[in-house]
């Protein structure tokens, strides 16, 4: 019985840690995040140094593409790495398209997270995305998908 009690507390601890990981992400639409950042007057090339972290309901489209040079530039600036640093290539290499209110948003995604999403989500499913708005390059806002939770068929 004491062994069972021990595992209960371990499971409770781990589940609380998982929840705490995402509680810093403000529930908002991606478009709201862009509006907030736009009102701050950021233009051209800009990398945020504070968190613009959101939990947003989005639609999984299943579309992927290689990172664009603009995304690589902002990612390396955000993480404080040289664009040629091997860690960037080993962890990130793709962007995924997600939709919110019919508008497409491309965002960088780690190889591990992309693989997990492809196994658990089908095209057209709605889920909660944990996203950071990292900055801007030219006219494009650059997002990073940090995680996801749940899915339901898109109505």
C-alpha cells in the first residue's frame, strides 16, 4: 500500500508540473497578439526579449515547409545563437501552418513536436496551441509553437 501511495504522489507532482508549464501562456487569439505587438510600434526586423506567449484555439492543417530565412533570422536572434550554430538545425527545420478564423499562420516547430502532432492530430482538428510570438522580419510576424493540448473535430 505504501508503494502505491508513493506513486500517487509522484503522479500528482508530475501532473502539476505539466500544468504549471503552460499556465504562463495567456489565453488569446494569435491575431490579438499581433495587434498588441503592432501597437507597440515594432517594424522591420525585431526580436522580442519578453514573452508574448499565448494559448490559442487553432486548426491543424497538416501543411509543413522548411524554415524561411526570415524565421531562421528571428529564431537565432531570439535564442541568441548564430544562424549557422548546429543546434538550430538539429532542433528546428520546419514551419507548420495553423489556422485561426480562416487566416493562416506559419510557425517554427521542433522536429519532436512536429512528429508528435502528426501522430495525434488529423487535418481539420481544432486544438490548443501554446505559441510564442518571437518577433518580426519585414512584414512577417514570426511565431514558435511550443506545445499543444487536446483536439476536437472542426465544426
